[in-house]
C-alpha cells in the first residue's frame, strides 16, 4: 500500500492542497503544496521498503533504459563534475583531506575532487551496476550510510549530495544526521537539486520538489549556514535555471519548525518560470538546450 504523508517534510504542518497530478511512466504521481511553508512534496508515495526495491531493480531502467551508465549519462556527469569542482575552488576551499559523495553514481565527481585536492574519497551508491562501474575504476564505494559508518570512523571535510535530496523521505532529518555524525566542525555540505520553477521535476522518485527558498529552509532547520546558493542550467542549458546548487556549513544556531519562513505564490512562480522556459526554447533553442547534453 502507498504511504500517506500526513505532515510536511519541512515544517511538520498538517494541511496541504493538491498541486500537481500526473502519470509518470506508468506511475500515478501526486504532489501537494504545504499551506504553511510552501514545500511541494509527493503523497501518497512508496514506502521505505518499496523505495529500496525500486532503486535496486527499476530506477535506472525506467529513467534511462539500462541498469548501468550509458555514454550520454557519463558525458553529463563528467561536465557536471567539472562545474562543481570549479565552484568548490571558487568558494575558496583550499584543502580537503576526506570527501564523501552520497549518491556517487559512476564516481566521476569523486575522481574530479580527488584529482583537484589529492584527498581520500569514498562514495555511497545503492545501484549495483553503477557501484561496480566505479569500483572497476579503483574507487571505494559503499551501498548505504550504515555501511559507511561501519567502515569509516573519521569524519569528512566535504560531503556532497548531487540530485539526491529530492529522493529522501525526511530531508531535514537526513541532512541533520549528516551534520552531527559525518561532517567535521569546519566541513562543507554541497547539494544540488532540480529547481521547482524551471525543471519538470514531478517524477515518481522525487519525493520533494525544492525552490531556492525551501532548500534554504531545509538547510537552516537542519543546523546549517548557507554560504552560497545559485540557480543555473549547467551542463544542459545556458539560459534555463534547471538546478539549484548550494554550499553550506554547520551552524550552532539551529532554528525550529516555528521559525520556518513560508514561501508564497508557489503556483504562480512555477507557471511564470515555465512560461519563461517556453519563450527561451522558442526564441533561442541552441542556448536553451546545449545539444550534446540534452537528454
């Protein structure tokens, strides 16, 4: 049976209205809008056991037609890795000794960080085919956080979650757990998610859909200070802000759910964002979608 989400994953509020309902590749996907904070999240959704089975058996097949990485996927991952490493360097991070990438996929971001900082790197990847691909390239990959904690007893200077947070049932608790148990005191957390206001993000595997405001609130509530946040389209678009990338650090002044700032006019902002996207696609198609990275 699908799991009904009775309280907002961000603020805990119990009232929400239907925001979007659609069929996604044979799955009915319903997203609702929290009337308190403005987070858009999926309900009903798969249970934890169903999600685990889905990622192991169906996720890659549904999304890209194969269990292992293909040429297009690797090309996009490589371009994204270069962009993210350049961002880390631009933010003045001069030294990294230990780095973990959660949702490490083929391991290309791990390799890019390792080459830039000559540091210890490790990944977490639940997909067996992707894990095998990365391991064959000499990378250390664990299946999940529990296995990481069993094997690695030192904390990390940099933790990344690239297109992972939208898949997490309880995003605030998850990144709070990372802050307390995985990050060094002066560590950084690097996150990238689809942008609710430009990305067609209502997919069966996306349990929450974030705007810049709601992602910021998740990080603040979990005890982080946001150092940098940007909307952009790289590597797929020069003009459409498909993604939100944020860099944060642990912050002692953690807020409570009563302090979450609500976002308003969410529906209008999404309609306006997609109108802008359609105009750009029509007037500047080569800038809207970089041909080699379109998928």
